């Protein structure tokens, strides 16, 4: 059952929001030592949304995570979940404790928001329910606002279809020296088109397409049942957003995606969207501010890391106009793309974005983006062959954002993108209609964790893209993630790739590295 936002916030023993999500200040009291690790925590633990004085923690109680009804094998009753945060992995220096109420309304998930911590330091955390204890997670707070921050390392990832392959890339990501992980969408897929995992079996309840709360819960449970993904969540704080497959392929605002079924009817699509958004909240380390209100979920937000970087997470799905000239496939011509009333961001989010770009004092402006912003011509011939699901279908918004980067942005703008299942490097121009338009920013598009299967170093499509787009500096179609290191002088981008995903055990290598220098838009190979 999908419930309203008001109902979500009413659940809990005391009926208070604090009891539901576990908002907590610093406390030195410890809960008694748990007796055993428990199957209640089979989906692991996670943290995210770091601020200088705190983080949000997450877990979901699910002893049978793939139970067909989507409730994870849990009873009707609410369960009190205790948590503690410590300076050390042995929990001898506990700095915060608290409790959150896990209810059936939210799939027995909890999202305690811990505050009062010290800035720019690592912490350890764990949960307890009854006599069962969770695995230990590690997290860190952000540096204080404006404080000198000499270095930061993070990774970004996207597109992890379970049926397409093994999550080996996350084994390697978990071993990196990182401060943060950013996930740019397609954390789950609403359906499994092809089972490419060798030796894997798809349970009956995961066949077909997710269209209701139970179906979406099962897709998240399937993903989080994978040990490499749980390890990556336990190792670092995350920032997450969605793209299309958390709901429906190529959906756009109030418009459903591809396919022909009853869920294309507006009331049915709203119900489906509410279910997908609730399941996302239930399975991610997100704050109370992101609790969905039916078919709406506030996802655009900013996080600052000292004076070095500001992460602006945007939402290119909920507020967009329908794709121009069809369903988003590559088309020629299509003057509709230039219509000034077409939007990928919506007016309110667009104004919020450009105002933030113009006023931030951070050295690096990091834009967490779902679909490619750079012009992507798929035909080396004289005509432009462009996809309209990406920013190529929303020219007015792209020109507004990149024009702001040229005229008003206080820091270096770097766009990080998912969706394409390919690694790209592209310089971004203020206006692609003007051949003399200056380069104003850089876009790094990261490949998929699994989607698309084993992949290849280069493909015919990649060669065509490189030939047709002079601003594209690099193309690769293997699987993996992107590792970034930045300081006040340089952004370094390493494309970390694995040679196969259809079987486990793949090694990881750095396929290519590119850098951006402070004050000089555009990337060069390292």
C-alpha cells in the first residue's frame, strides 16, 4: 500500500517525526552490547547526505528480503531500532546514540539524521534491533563551510541492471580511498530484459515489470542483496538521485515512458510513480526533506565541502516536458528542440540552479546530472542526428545553464553524468549553434556498473561519435565507475573499467585519465 506523505510522517510509537526517522543530537550513552549479527539486517547499512555536523544513516529490516509481498518477511508490528556512532571501529568512543521506529508503512526502513558531530572526520556506526546487530558502517562529515580544504576524492557510478551482470565494479570501488560516492541514477531497473549473469536464476516474483510498491521494493532488495553493493554503501557516505529506470523507461514529468499498457493512463501512472518514489526513499540514505508526497519527490539539493567543492544534485525527470519529436530516439531536424517553453528542469529548479552557480564561492561546481548535456551527434555526415531524451532535446535550458557558467559562475563547472553506459569526455560550449561559441565547462560521462553486459573498449557507434563531435575527447564502452581527485589547482578524472561483468572476478584498471585546470574550461588527457 502506498501511503501519503502525511501518513508517512504520522507513523511511529510516539507519532512524532523524530521517532520515525530518528533525528538525533550527540549523546554519550551506549546501548548494551548486542549478542549476535542478525539476518534482520540482510540488506546492509548505508549513510549519506553529509554535512559538517552530521549524516543520515539507513537500514531496512528484512529477514526475507525477496518475500513476494514486498514486506521483507517482517510482521505488522513496528520495531524500535537503536543506533550508535563512534570515533573508532571498536565503538570504545561512542559520540551519538538514538532510536528510530521501523514501521510497516516504510517497509521497516529507518533514516536517522545524526547531528552534533565534528566536521571533516570519519565515524563508524551500527544498528541494533532486539538482540540482533547490523554490520558496521563507516561514514564521514563534510568540512566546515568555507574552511580551507586541500583535497577531496570521490567516485560516481550509475546504471546497475542486476540481470546484466555482476557488481564486481563495486568490489573495487569499496577498496578505493574516497570521501564520497555519487550515484547518478538507474540504481534499479523496472524490468529484466535479458538475464546475462552466468549461473544466475531470476525468481518468479522478479519476472515481468515492477508497477507497484511490492514490485519496486523487490528490485531494491535484489540489488542490495549483492555483497559488493552493500560493501560500497558501508564504506562511504553517498549522494543519490534517480533517472528513468527507477520508475519507467524514458518517463518525462507527467508523461509515462515507453510501452503500451494500462499504466499509461494518467491516474495509473501517478499511482505507479508514487510507489516507485516511496520504494526509492525506503532503500536509500536520504533525509526527511526527500520524503515523497505521492507522485512527487524533492530531489534537487546541494552539499558543500569546505571551500573546495559544491555538489549540486539536479533532477532531469520530474519537471521536464515530454521528449521532442517522439520518444527520445535519435532524430534529424526536429525544430521542436529549440522551443523556448520546453524544459528539462522546470522553471523553479532552473532558477534555483543558476542562482546557485552564480553565488557559490566553492572552487569546483560539481553538477550531478542524469542525461548527457553535451551535444551528441550520432552521424559524422552533414546533418545532426541527435537524441531528444538528453539535453539535446531541451536547448533553451542548456543554453541558460551554460550561459550562466560563462557569465556568472564563481567556480569551475564540471558536469558528471550517467545514463549512457559509456565513458565520455566532452567540452561544453555556451551555444552549440554558434561554431565560435567558447568552451565554458567540462562533462565527464561515466559508464554503467553492469547495464549493457561486458561491453568493449570501442564500438562502431563510438567511432561515429568521435568523428562527428570534435568536442568529444574520449570514448569507451567497458563497465566500471569514475574516480575523481580534486584540489584547488586540478581536477583529475580516472575511468576505472572491468573487462567483463557476465561472470564474477574481473580485475579493474584505469583505462584513461583526464584533467581540468582551475580557471581553464575543458579537459586534457593526463
